[in-house]
């Protein structure tokens, strides 16, 4: 890339000023805040605030807006962290496994890892019977899965979706 491009285009990181960071912090706390209230909190009028939010969306900093549910309130009481090891670390093996996981609604998070574990999963299900079915019928049925190690979450001590912007 040429030096005439902005630093954000060269580094892949978008430059954020203090107001952008403040807007992002507020939206991480409450994505449904009305624009007028957001503008008041950051000290701008509504029009420039909305332009900044739209820019943050267009630049991909704000990826999407979601509602965070309480798993217990919707009958998903069991949280399991699963370490998965594949037979071989090949491009096709990684792609096949990842594609299977992207299609599974009970898999909330799936990470390709370095080290002894190839994938780390966060799985949320109604109960242990549902997890056993997932383990046997889904994970063990994927070609190339050599080993799984499951850890049942007893209590969630911290949960946030907010990124630190400091």
C-alpha cells in the first residue's frame, strides 16, 4: 500500500478519536439508546452523532447489533467448553470442521487455536442429555475429529461483550 493512504488503511486499524470511543462505549452498554440521548452523552448534536455512528458501521467497527439473552430464562441451562483435536491439521480439515460448527445453533463460539487444542467451543444446551447427543451425533460424527475434552461450566463469574477501548 502506498504511504498516501490513511494509517487506518495501511494498518487495518481505524483511528478513533475520544468521541468515537465514547460513542462505542455507550453503544456497547446499550445499543438501543436513542440517537438524541447518545448525542447528549457525547456532547454533540444528533446529526453529527448519527454520522459518526454510520461511519463506525460502514468501517466495520460496529459489526452488528444483538439482544443478549439469559440462557436459563430460555431453557439453556448447560454451558460446556469443549476442546477439540483433529487427526490432521490440514486446510481441508480446518474448513470442514469450521463449516460444521457454523451450522450448529448450540455452538455459541468456535475458535481455531494454536497449541494442543485445535478448536475451542462454547456450547449451550438445555441439559446433559442434549449435550451427550451433540457430542456423539455431531462432534464425533465429523470426519477428522480425533479427540474432545469437555468442561461443564458450574457458574459464570464474568460475562461481557464489551471491548476495552483504552
